[in-house]
C-alpha cells in the first residue's frame, strides 16, 4: 500500500481496503481514508489494523467514498446521511437505549412486537446468514450475531457503521459492516434472514430494492420489514429529510402478496419512544414474511 504525501491512503486497481476489528476499539475516530472510490475507516486502537481482506472475512468494514455519500440536499431538505451522522454523534445510543437492546429472549421485548416475534420465529430454525439493511447502530445485527448468525450489516452513515463495529466488539461478536446506499447495494449471496427495519420510508423507488431483498432471501427464509405508513403525516422533526411513506395497501405489502405472512401489523399513530427528541408519533407497516419454498 503506497503512502501519499497528503497523508491519505489510495488503492490501486480499485482494490477494496477494509478495517479489521481486533479486540475492542475504544474510539470511533478515523485513522485513514482515500478519495476517488470506496474508502475505509479504521478505529483508532492498537488492536485495529488497516489492510486488504477478501469479501466474507469476519469483522470487515467497507466504506463509501466522500464523493458518493449523498450529502447533496434535495429540495432544500437535509440529506439522510447528514441527518443520521449528526444523530449518531449526539449520544452513545440513539436507538435502543434500554439495557436489553441485545437480549435474545423474546420475553425481553413486550413493547416491541416485531422484535419479539422475530426472535420466536428464528428460534425454530438453525442460525445461518443474516442481512441487516439500514442497520443504524447495530442492535438487530449484534443480537443476531449473539444467536450464532453470520451477519452482514449495511448502513449509509459512516458514524453509525463505526458504532456497529465498536458495539459488536464490546458484545464479543463479529459483524461485517458495509457503508452503502441500498439503492445501489447488491447483496452478496443468499440469506436465511433479512432485516429491513426503519429503512424503506427513506427510499422513493421501493420496488427494485424490495426485489433485490427478496432475490437475496433463500427459499423458506424470512424478511422482517418495518417502515412508516401514510396513515399519519410525517412529524415535523423528521420532515427535514426526504421521506417516502407507503400506504398500508401500497408497494411494500403488494410485493409480499405471494409470501407466507407470519406477522402483519399496522401500528397507527404510536408515540415514539425509541429515540430522544421532541414528542411525536408515527404510523408503521410491520411485517414478517416467509419466502415460498
């Protein structure tokens, strides 16, 4: 790897550089990056190394480039990337602030029907590969890794991705993390479980993304989906970014019409309690569906 005078690291022939987690990184500060293509960020720690590894190796983090980070504002709105970078920097745990965030017992989630039912369903099958799209700070990913799943996490925020790496190390598990926009993301291989929690309401053209999710799901595999519905308006504190809620009988539900539903729940005008901020409410489409054999 060639070191340049400007202190950056640049790849040759579009080789992907990744940060491999060793031990527990104490910080989420960046130690290296390069411009002009995908870049990676290694936690500043004596136990972290920057190098080249093949896809599928444990603990890898692949980062997007600065030129592909979606920072452009749309119609005067803040970008989703910028919004979540700020939120994830603002507090240790923006999501899942309860101590049970990584619990694997379904009874630990009496106020999260989707999480509870997911845990009950996957208890009936052997752990396999899981994909967590829009992984945030990694609570779902880490919980699945503790259950023995090989987990790939995809998150658009660099800050969120580094927190996943750090929190996974703290929990004693390995999660493969990639920073990417799901509009362009192509899943690698087939998965037994795909989580898409709180992502699709930021996607305008949902059908292609859902199609790739379904194609990446093994026959008999599960998709766990949650997004905002149009039943109520987007609250002002969230309307500062582009949001594309779906009707309860819209694209999302229609895309799963041939799948076996394990849970369908239209949660209407529920007060938000999963993160800090002004009091507000959301309406959700929540679903767990099994792909036909």
